[in-house]
């Protein structure tokens, strides 16, 4: 009897997997055929990306007379399909499900609301060497209908070894008896002596070095736009330059995230490092 029950459960699981895979495959194949006709779709700006995402306008090659899944079809043209074309059909199906959810719930992007971060990938000079550091900007309200882009964070200092909070420096516990004489040597690498109770703010570190001339801004090479406005998802828009496939401002990364993971994502983006 137990053997029959186990066999029955296995057969049921296999049936579910086959049905789900078949659904994923059929859905992906349908939209693959559709996307083949829009392989050269171009999105010229972030504003145009948002307008197409919100169904305020459509790519000129989309048949708008056919209302069937119109917004879903439009959103799919906003993905960098070269990033996903090597994935299996179920990954594509997840992207299609995302577009369907946005369409059915009428979820819209809004530059004037929280949840949009522009990550400027910059080059700085430090001791006559170029190092990459990213500045993160937000679109914020000044007053009434006036908005501005403002720097809200920085990241990349750990990766380029400019900031090191992993290797903890050790200050003798009796230093209070000798007026903390070790500070004279510790200050050369004070980031190693930060309290475990403190969060390291990379932007403050960058601002201090810019003030003293230790860092010099050279150029902004690229900008990534991080959207965390969509319930259950985070995605990144990148400007893709290529002549023979979909290009311009496109979604290059899509991640399913809950509220807790979104907060962690934002803090990491803004360069807030918790000491461990």
C-alpha cells in the first residue's frame, strides 16, 4: 500500500512538472515568434521607456488595433532579449508573467515617486590611478512641482580597496590610560577601526576625499537605473548600444524580491555597509 502511495505521488509530481513545462514552453514560443518581428525595437530615452511601460505610447511597429495583450506585448519590447535568449523557456515565461502582472494590475512607473535610483558609473583619480566608484542619485522634490536629481549614496569603494571595513584593526583596551596614543598610527587607515555598532557611509567617505583633493572626478561612463517601484520585483534599465538587435534603454536584469530584500537591495546600492 505504501509503495502504491509513493508511486502515485511521484506520478502526480511528474504530471505537474510536465504540465507546467508545457505551459512555459508554449507561452515562451508564442512570444518568441512575436518578438522576432520586433527584434530591432529601439528605446531612445528613459522617458520613452517609462511612457511605453505605462502604455502611454507604443513602439511604432506594434499593432495597436489588436488589443489582445497589448500592454504585455509592449512591455516585452522593453527587455534586452539578448541577455535572456540563452535561458530556458521557463525563465522567459517568468518575464512574460511579470509583464502580464503589470498589465492586469495596471502598475505604473513614476519618476516623481520613491523607488527610482540612478547609478552613475564614474571614474575617479586616486594617487594618479583611475578607480571606478559609483554615485547613486535620486529624483527628489524641492518644492511644489520643482524636482532635482540629488546624490544619495556611493558604492564600489570596497571593490577598489579604497575602503576596508573587513579587516578589523586592534586598539589596545588600555589605550585610555595613555591618551589613545595609538590613534597617530590608526588614523592612516581609520576605516579598519570603526565600531561594530556603526554603519559605514561610503558617500561621506567620498565627499571627504573630494574635499581634500585625495579623489578627483574624471568622467561618468555609464548610468544604470534601478526601479524598486513594482510590487514583488526589482529591475535594472541599462542603455544598450548595438546596431542589429533591440537596443536603447532596456531591462537588463529582473529579480523577484519581497519588501525585506528590497530594503537590503537599496541599502547595498546606496553604499551602507554594516560591520560584521
